[in-house]
């Protein structure tokens, strides 16, 4: 029987994680079984426990379960502790371990794949959930001039701002802000095909806009940014890079990512495959 892995999320049918991890395994002539699991909101913890009790070796976690995965873990890495959110799970010595590879995945995609410069840039992060928790620490060590957070529920943005020592701004106060060089959408709005109420005045000239979500078509956030002349990207590269970090955590072997990402970009494979 092949090794058993999974991604937990809700929704999760769109996830390309099985395709990515199977491609990583093929690089070392390994086979693994990687499935999508979408438990109901009140069943997440029991589903994770069942998965590992029945032979699961590793699991990824996506929206909306990252903070609950953190709470489940008995042992956490330093970056998981900083984020207070977990996207990578495994069992070691009978204990549930957790890591957060999102920040490393985002930086890997932005700085290596896209060649965007973060040093001395003003960065706006939209969202305050588990996905954003995972990236703020890395952004703060990348040399940005300032990192600002905004969210539809301002209290959640304020909470994260205090935790990471940054500034929170209410959505309706963004018109008073100086333009940002980089805007990162970390909300789940794109999964629902929803737009964000962002004023065009927050975009600097030659701005970069990054959506941590991905799909077959540009997200509403990307379309908005493109219409204003910004350079845009979805989060597929981040997904591949953070998956490589998870794969390394589970197998002690770091897979190649550049060729796989190009293949996925060029491919017409449906997201449900």
C-alpha cells in the first residue's frame, strides 16, 4: 500500500495539492496516496484524529482550519508558534506535530519565481485569518519599509497588528493611506468569486498585486488590479513552494519546483483533477 497523505479544507475540491505532491514523489520514483478531505466545520478535529489513527503519515491544512490545527498540536515549530496557525501536520513519537510553511512558500514565489523586490516597499495585506497569520512574520524579515494589515472585521486586523507589531487600518480608512507598492490578498473572497472594496488610490505606480488564492481564471482581485495597470499573480506558485516545504518536512528531501510550476501554468488540467 502506498504512503497516505491528505489535505483538509472546506471547500477543498479545487485543491491542486494531490497533483503537486504526487509530482514531487515521482521525482524520486516514489508513489503516495494523497487525497482531499473536506470535513464539516464541527468534524475537523475528529477527522484529523481518524486520518492519523488509520495510517496517515502527513496532512496539509487549508481554509478555514489552520488555527484549529494549531490548537490540536502537541509540538509546534517556531514559525507555527509565531503564526499561531498550522498548515502541515505529522505524528512523531506518538505526538501530533505542526508547522507553518505558508510564509516560506510566499517568499519563495515572490522573490525567486516572480522576482518582485520587497526591500523598502510598502506592503498592504488584506485579511486576518490563518493564511495571513502564516505570512506576516516572513514579510517582516524581508526588508519591507512597512507592512500594514486591513480586514473587513477591523478587530481581527487590530489583533494581528498588535501580535506582529505592525499597523492596522480599517477598510474605509484606506483612502487616507499613501499608495502601496505591493498588495497581498489573503482573504477567501476569491474562492467565492467576490470582489474586495479597495480604493484605486492605494495602488502605487508599477504596483504588484498578489492573490494567495488561485484558479483557472484571474481572480476578481487580480482583474481589479490589472485594470489599474498593476502587475499581478495568483497564489499557485506559493502553493507549490509551501508544498515543497511540507514535502521536505515529511520526507527529508527537497523536491524541485520550477519545472513543475511551469508545467502547471502551461497545462489545461482542471482544478478538480
